[in-house]
C-alpha cells in the first residue's frame, strides 16, 4: 500500500492544537487519511484533512484560551501569595522599582518635551529653514539667517518649492495714551499663517497683504486693549527711523502653543521692512532673520539643497565683508540633533542631542541598579522555595510552566511597582522638577500615547531584565538534587557576588558623577567673573523715557554709587558682529553701552581708558576691547588701533581684562564695547551696597550675582537630577544590601552558633559574615573609579571651556558608599553577634 503524507501546514496546525505527546490522535488522522487517499485519491484526502483541521480549530482555540486563562489566574494568585510571604524582599523590590519608574517617567516626559518643539505645525515635515555657512581661520560657522531676496527667488525658480516666507524682527515704540513702550515688531511674507500654523483667536491674517494692517498677540491685546475686542481698532507705532504710522488690528493670535519657540507681538507685512528703517528686501548684502520654504515633498530636500549652491555668488558679489561658503536646509519639525543646536542666530530653538542622551542614560542607569538589586534579592531568597520547586517538578511540572509562573510573579510585582511609580512621579518627582526648573510637565494618560508606550516598555524591560534570569535559573533545578539537599545555589557559584559587585559599581559611578557635577557647578558659579559683580542691580528699561526718569530717581540716593545704561548686558544679551582688522575678517561679541557702564560693572581696565562722559568723539569713533580681542590679533599695544565694523571705522581707546561672558563658554572670546544712544538702552545698571535695593518702578529687576542662576537649564537639571539619583541609587543599594545580609544571616545562623560554641569571638563572627561583602565593595571601587574617571575626562574634553578634574568627588563617593554599606550590614551583624548558640542549636 502506497504511503501518503498529509498537508504539511495542516498537519503542523493539528499537532499544535492537540498537543499530544503520544501522537495517538495524529496517528489515527494519518491512517484514515491514507485509507481515504487509497480509495478516493490523494487530492480528495488532502481536502478532507484540511477541512477536519478547520472544523477543529475554533473549539480547540477556545479550550486553549480557557485553560490559559485558568492557569494565568492561578499564577496571579501564586504571585500575590509570594509577595505576602516574603514581605521584606517585596517591600525592598517594590519601593526600589516604584522610585526608579517614577524618575524614569519624568525623564521621559522631559526628553519628549524638548524634542517635540514645533510639532504642532501641520506641514512641519515639509517646512525648512535656510541657513548659511561661512569659513574663518579654517573653521566653519553656521548661521540660521539667509540673504533677504533668496526666498522669493527660490520659490519662482525651483519647482520643488511650493512657497517661501521670510521673517525678520526689529524694535518698535508703541503709543499707549501718553506713554510709549518698546516692543518687538515682526515682519513676514504672505502665507506665514499657512506655512506655520499659528491659530488666530479672532480676525484674520490679511495684515500680511494689507500695508495698513497688523496682527497682534493675545498678550499685546490684553496690554493695550484690555477687556475689549481689538480687531478693527488702531495702534500707533514709531519705527527705528523715527517714522510714525497708525495701523489697524486685523487679527489676534490665539495663545501660542507651549511647544513653540517662535512668538511675535506685532506682525506686519515683510514689504514694510525697508520703510521702517530696515534693509531693502531686494538687497543681497542684507540677511533676513529666517527664510522658510515649503517643499512639495520631504524627499525633495536633498535635491533642493544641492541647487542652493547656484545662489552663493549673488550674495558674495553684493557683500564683500561676509562671504557665504554654502547654504543648507534645516527642518522645522525634525532638526538635526547633532548640528542644529550649534547654528548661530537660529530662529527656532534646537536642543543638543546630548541633552536627551544624558538624561536618558542617567534614567537607564538607575533602572539597571534597581534591576540588579531585584535579581540579587530574588536569587538570595530562592532557598525558601526550593522544596516547593522540587515537589512541583517531581509531580510533572514542565520547565515552561515554572518559567511562566515565576515570570508572572515578577510581572505582578512590576505592575504594583508601575502603579507606585505613577504615584511617585505625580506627587513627588514632578513637583520637585517644576520647583527646580519651572517647567510644567504632566502625566496625561489620555492625550499622550507616548506615556503608554513608555509604561508598557518599562514593564517589559524591567520584567525581562530583572525577572528572566531568576525564572530560568530556578526552573532549571533538578528535583532529585533539591529534595536530597545537594543543590548548589548561585551564591556559591559566585553569581551573587558578581551581581552585587555590578550593583555597587553602578552605584559608585552614579554618586561619583553626581558629586562631580555638583563640584563643577560650584566651581563654575564660584569662578572669578573678571569684574565686581557684587552690588550691581540690573533694571529692564521698557521705554526711552524710563531710563532718564529712573536714573534721576536713583542717582540722588546716598547708597547708589553709579548708574549706567546699556543696550546689551553681560550675562543677559549680546550681539555677534563681523569686524575687519587690517584686512582680516572675524567674529566678535558686541555690547552697546553707555559711557558709565564699564566702571559701573567694575570691569578692570588693562590699557588705555574707559569711555569718557565728556569726550564727544567717543560717541562716534571710540571702542573698548577685551584682552582676547587684542591677543588674537597679535596686538601688544592695542591703543590707537583701527577696527572696521560695517562701513564705519573705529579706534581702540581702551582694553579691559577678560571677563566671564557665559559660564560654560568662559571668557576667551573677542569682545567689543561701543557707545549707543540713550534711546537704545534696554537695561539700567545700578551699583549699590544696599542688598535690599529695589527700584519702585520695576518688579523685574535682578541682581548681577544671580544673572547666571539659570544659565543652562539642562546642566542645572542634570546636576540636581544626578544628585537626587545618586542618593536614590545609594538608598536602593543599601536596601538591597540589607535584604541580602538578612538572607545570609538566616542561612548562617547555625554555623555562627557552632563557631561561637567553639570559642569564636564577636570580631571573628563579624569578619566571617561580612568578608564577602567587603571584597565585593573593594572590587567595585577598583572598577568604578577608573572607569568613571575616564568617562568624565572624555566628556570634559568636549566642553567649550577647560574644567579641571578633581579626585575629591570620587573619594567622597567611595567613602559614602562604604559608610552606608557598613551601617546596613551592621544591623544584621549585630543580630548574629548577639545570637545565643543554645537557642540556635537546640533543635539539633
């Protein structure tokens, strides 16, 4: 009789459904299949076989699902029962996991927040900013600006570009009754609201095609038209060229989205730019603050960027001072995280990639510490369940069933910890985060699907990382070895020692990094600023008349030593300019100030003189530079040297010592101080020894010593976060160490009793019980300290200023870990030392 094989897929599916180890039903099916094939042909038999499998499928699937549900319910019951039985280990693991999940969730929300700016723009994936690159002294610098005529020309000549919109800003005086206020006036081409989808609360964006119209923000509407609808009302503007114009409000923007870094107060047509004292929109020598282009498809970006090279010569022919090397495209929604942050004058903010990586690594480090702590605690408590495991395996339980049971128990614990993490994040970490950074984050489970992805991912990650090995390890025990008491636990094989050592390594690294960042932060804030920052109060100036009035008010006070005005202020604002010295073009930082500014700030004059109040020529031709400016040009005596800025020639009358411009950037930057008129002042500097001094007209004044309080949100956050995480990691490690010491003490109680009976001293007992932990801690110190030193050294080599390494944070971290480890161990060691041998050995 010829043998016929049934359909392969159907046979496999039938075997999976029946799950028959003896193959009895499968054999009967195969025998009937061959009989049917011999009598009616193989093709008919094959169709019969498939039909039988399909008829069997629903019932078998339902039965499988029912039994799986019953088993899963049983596993859940066993899981909660295991949590209740081992209360100490459960509390340690749940507390550690809950805290780690709460911290990691806030880190995730913060990373999500800083990387989703401008996401609300509907066409953000097709909208690009045009930037340009220049080369100076062999180095390439990128800028977010572009020649003013470039955008409209590209829209007409490159078919892949659907639309182009230019955007620029300048100061404007706004009339309100008898008062004038300095505000920011923005210019944009028609189509701005179509390309960048800022919603309007009322009116429409027709002001961008109507030369007599203006769109204002909701903030300006409340300021100038409180309680009334401003649409159709007039607003009086005075431009930089002195021209006054009355415009009609055509629209009011809705509140700007929180994730928008571009905001405007007053928005008018770009064609009005030249009439208000700004550059000619057709002048290739001038630059717009931003040029947006909307591509027909995102895939066209590379082809469009290649065609931009055809427009380099037009700008360079018109502007001999600032020569463009190339143009590039920068996506609005997804800027390049490795390059966008370094673009100067970028209209939209772009966080550096290491901000996300840094806080993400810190969060992952804490999760790993907690996971290792969980593994060591779980393996340490295995001996309590050995008899249960042996009996279940002897009764026929498969390894797969035991693995499923222990993984389910682990998921139960992780699920409880997940709920605890949500509670900790909402009630502890988020309020602390807001207080530290003033950034409001919310755990919104309904409108933020990313949170669900994080929670599910965290549950899977923690469940697998912390529970997989204990589950597979426990299920691999042989029942004969278990029941005979010959099983060698992981601790005797060195696994526990390795896991505990790794946990100590991670803890020491976390605390070392935290202490190092704290010391670095203190070093940066305590660094010599290069001028006398104590006793200087800065007062923002809103209108031209404010400075004159406030100076008269405070100058006569006995505790006010001097008063000065400035358009740019050290630590608050600055302006990058291009300077020409002896035919060499370079970038410098420009501060527009009043004649008394240098002395009021306490800057040290190294050569020449400061600006003279009575020297008339100073207002038009004199500048003061810093030492770095002179050093980079090789000037031993800079006094009298000439510097060209734009079309005007200036003469150096003085040089000041270098001063701290920005904490992370240091002071080694070329700086130029120039005099500006009182009408341009945005700040009033007041030197006074009175720490309680507060101008009556200003509630926004600040002390110069506090100017760098929020110099870098990410660094400040990282310092505070790592400090908090270091303490948390230390707490978790000590909890884990306490749990392991308790388990070890319980297992070695009889051994200690025998040794004490034989005359062992308390000191011998202490050394015997804690010797392993001491070796682990010493090994962790030898591994963590050099690794952490090398990692931090590599990171600091990329910093924009020199930050010296110090051994103090590493020494302190190791001493702190050792001290708290000693405290944790001593609690259990004391219990062993005070044990009465008679009580322990009574049952022997």
